[in-house]
C-alpha cells in the first residue's frame, strides 16, 4: 500500500463532498440538455428553456457555495483541499458559460440557429456527460481507467469544438454582410467554445486527482 492509499484508508467515507460533486455534475448535464433542446426550437419556444437554465445556473452557484462552506468547516477532506476547490469551481465555470450562451441568444434575439451553434451545444452536452461519468468514480477512486477515459474523450471534444468554432467564424466573416449579425453570432459561438474549454479544465482537475490517488 503506497502512502496515498494509506492515508485514503484512514480518511472516513465522505458524506458531504461527493454528493455535492455529483449534484453539481448532474446539474451541469441538465443545463447542457436544456440549451441543446433550446437551439432546436423556434425563437418563441426557447424562452421556457432559457428560464430553466437561469434556475439551474443559480442552483449550480448554490452548490459551489455549499461546497466551499463545507471546506471551511471540515478539517478532514476526501482529497486535497485545493483540488476540491478547483473541481467545484471549474464545474461552475462550465455552467456559467453555458448560461452565458443562453443569455446572449435571448438578449440578441438570435432567430436563425446555425448548424455550428447546434453542433457546439451537442459537443458541450457530451463533454458534460463525460464529466458526470468521471465525477461519479471519485467516491472510491478504484476505477481510474473510467476517469482517464472520460477525460480523454473530453479533450477530444474540446479539439472538435475548436475546429467547429474556427470554421464557423470563417464562414461568418466570408458570407455575412450585416455587422450586427457578425457581432452577435460570433459572441454566441465564442462563449459556447469557451464552455468546452472549461470542460477541459474540469478534466485536468479530475486527471490530477486520479494521478495523486493511483
């Protein structure tokens, strides 16, 4: 038994942090689902889903605050305190960017949803689902391959997102003549691409945790 496994053995099974991590990753999926559903609906039908995303994003912030509060209250934690903070914060950053995409679509009254926007919401949904898969393996840290495989998929999705974004922006500048449309579509595309970048940041934290406890 190496030193990390020895200390892990001494730490009591956590009843606070892991449920919060799992609630945060589950909430993230709900935001991504609602966003992806929204971009597949006509403009007038999106508002209900955008309102749901507002509520879910606030729920995510509440989970983040509760996790940080537990950090201040508990001396013994299931793994490094900085990793707990980084994990919950990085998940919250993904939620914030997905919410930001919905807010911009609502604010700019984006009527026509392009294939690129739909693709980016699809990529983000898949990345969030992989985050949830990895997070649920943190309770015992025995199936490291599940975590590393999920993180690998997230990294590949982030690369895919970059390609979709680059092509979409190129197409926008080549074919769109209305400067207002260029600005609003580029902003929506940018925040969706940033959301996938933030998913990659979550994967980096998860990989760091798995390496420390392998």
